[in-house]
C-alpha cells in the first residue's frame, strides 16, 4: 500500500488535473488567509469605534463581518484540504473522512447563512431610503438586535 501511495503521489506531477487542484487549493487558502486578516482588522476597528457610526449601522456591519470571518476560515480549511490529501481525501476503505463531511456541512451552512445575514442590513437601508422620516421610529436598537439575532437563528 505504501508503494502504491508513493506512485500516486509521483503521478500527481504528471497529471494536469492534479496540478490544477493544487493551484486551486493554494489560491483558495491564500484568499482565505487574506480575508481572515482583513476581517480581523475591520472587526477590531469597528469594535473600537462602534459608537462613532451613525445609527445602528455598526451592528449590521459587524453582523456581516462575523459571517465573512467564518467564510474565510472555511476557505482556509477547504484550500488546505484540497492541497493535503490526508485532510480531505477518502480513507483506505473508500469512504470520506469525518473531517471531510464536517467541513462540507459547515461550509454549506456558512455560505447559505451569509445571504441571510445581509437581510437585516438590506431591510434597514430600504426603510431608511423609502421611509426616511419613520426610520428612527421603526428601526430602534431592540429591532436591530432582534433582526440580527433572527438572522443567526434562521
């Protein structure tokens, strides 16, 4: 088995699809690391200056940033999984590893939930544009927190 595994690794250098997967995994990992660093930087700046933003925009932006943070972490794991067959490949019995299934489930959840976290920000901007005089009456701090919490619960 060890010789067969070594031959499969040696064949990877001749296989263009294997090279493409390695480049794809490297680019995905690099994008995840850059996204992670930028999200941490923006979250730090936002939390530090949260009071200075008008209205409840800081809460909505922090909500979206936390989801982007999760997406960048998942991108790092998926990229590393593509590069390293030990993380993301099938076991010797031919069944996917538990890590592979877990990352697939979490990434599917994160990417679908990312669209839902944009909904409170969209509702806030819609009310601010269409009903500018009633915006402060309708979108209070408690409504803001309920919208953000419900986007994470859904």
